[in-house]
């Protein structure tokens, strides 16, 4: 149960970061909808697998996204 809730929180944070930065960086949540329609499910399964092997991976990914998206 802890894995599911921590993954859900991480997923919400990542989506919030993507949406929140879209007005400045012109990002789009459907950028790959035609060229790679399975990208979200693929990323989700890889992240779930990584977090199940190493619990700190979730926090590491959030930190990576933070520095990639918010630091100029």
C-alpha cells in the first residue's frame, strides 16, 4: 500500500510540474500523442519497476525533474 500511495504522489507531482511549466516553456502533455501514443504507460511501468527495486528512486526522480524544470 505504501508503494502505491508514494507512486501516486510522485505521479501527481510530475504531472503538476509538467502542467505548471507549460505556459513558460511551451510544453504540452500530449506532445507524443501521435508519434508515441504509449509513452505514458511505458514511462509508468518503468518507473514502477525502478521504484519497486529501489525505494529511493521515486524521490530521486522528483529531484531530477525539479532541477531539470525549475533551475535556470
